[in-house]
């Protein structure tokens, strides 16, 4: 039996706690999950090995973080939870600085935000993954495990009623409509999306958006702001369950302004080389999750009000990975 631990529960790990606190990372309380092995069986080389799992601060990434924790706990690792780190850059720095040992990342984010490229790699998911993984290994000593079918892309959304009234199916439709109706060029956007090069600037450039008015919201409130008419158009993640729950329409990114964002576990290469057995349990989870499933899991959290850890636990049970 393995019990997942929050970083703050490790009383003896004073150095870790001090380092994390100094960097503004939250140390959390214990998780109430006791994990029994299922199809993921104990691995002798991982017994008692401390592994700190980080995540970003949005629902999907938190769920993925919990899945990784439960997989490694079933394999016998001493798992420490550091999910819900505020912002992509903070999560990334925690990995690079050794404050976390692994985190789920997205191929487009790695390529644009961390590698500093302006345009996505042409050729689809595999091409984007290959380029990102190669560059990250060379420049930062980070290894990307196999990528998932889960591809959580950025998009714009409106209400179904607004889209139907104005004939909006694609982002080009939206751009043409806004050119004729500039008073409607009001966007609800999360602060990070407003500035990151694979976010709003990419869309402005690709679709020729003129003088858009931006209202910044927390990512969790954008969906309701669009649904209640605060803004006619908002930024969404294509796997977010609130799209379904609030009857929003996702506009097709027909000019491919946004990169591919396949999810994959990233680890420092030196840490993975020391513990290569981490790969197996993590890649089992990676292969099993896809967009359709994640939409439902996110809906359970963001619409139905369930706890993200409980949702991840139920999914891991349903796949037989744990008992």
C-alpha cells in the first residue's frame, strides 16, 4: 500500500520545504488516497524512491499530475505532490531547478514558450513533438516521454446562439465578422494567453485582427463570462468540460495559428537516467488518455464540482491501473 504525500507533509525534508517556500511554491496537505497496485505493478528499483510531481494550475494539468502520482505510487515510489503551481513558467522552472522531478507539458508550449520559436512546426503532431523533444534535450537537459493522443489546443469560443446568429464556424468567420462589426471585437482572455507568443499574438497575426479590446480574466471564469454575455468571444482550451456544460461553440482554427499541444511527461534527463523504470508506469497513463475522455473528466470537476484528485482516482481505477 502506498499513500500519496503532499510536499509539506515531509517534516524531515526541511531543505526541500525551505527551497520551495522561498520560490513561492505552495506546500500542500496530505492527500487522502491509499493506492493498491493494479495492472501497474510494484517495480523493485522504485521502492521508496522519492519523486516530486509538479503541475500547472489548471484543471486538466492538475488531473494529469494526480494520474502520474497514482501510477508511480502503485509502482512503489514515495510520491510527493506539488501540483497546482501558478503559471507555466513557474512550473517549468520548478522542474529545471530540481524542485519537482517531473511535470506534464505540451509540445506547442515547449516549442514556442520555452524554446523561443515564433511559428509552430509544420507536419502535424509527430513533427511538433520530435522538434520540441530534440531541442529540449539539447538545450535544457529535459527528456520528453512518449506523447499522448490528448491534444489540448487553444481556440476561441462563443455561445452557440451568438455563433448561429452571426454565422460563425471558423476563426476566419470570426475575423470577417469583427471587421464589419468592430464594436463586437471584445475578447475575454487569461493574462498569460494575452502575451505568450503561441497565444493571442499568434491569432492576431494569422487572422489580421484589428484593434481588439481585451478583458483579462482568470482562466476559470472566462467560460462563464462568455456564457453570460460579458464578452462575446473568449479563449478556451479545446478539452475543457465547460464547453459542453455551458453550451459554447468552439471556432475552428482554420489557419492553424495555434501549435499542436500534445501532452507528455517531462523529466530532467539526469533524473530519468538514474531511474529509467519511471518511464513504464507513466507511459501507460499517457497512452490511455485522449481528448474525449479529458473533456468528460474536466466537466466532472469544473461543471459538476467534483474534486480533481477524486476524478483522477476514479479514472485510474476504471482503467485497472490501480485498485
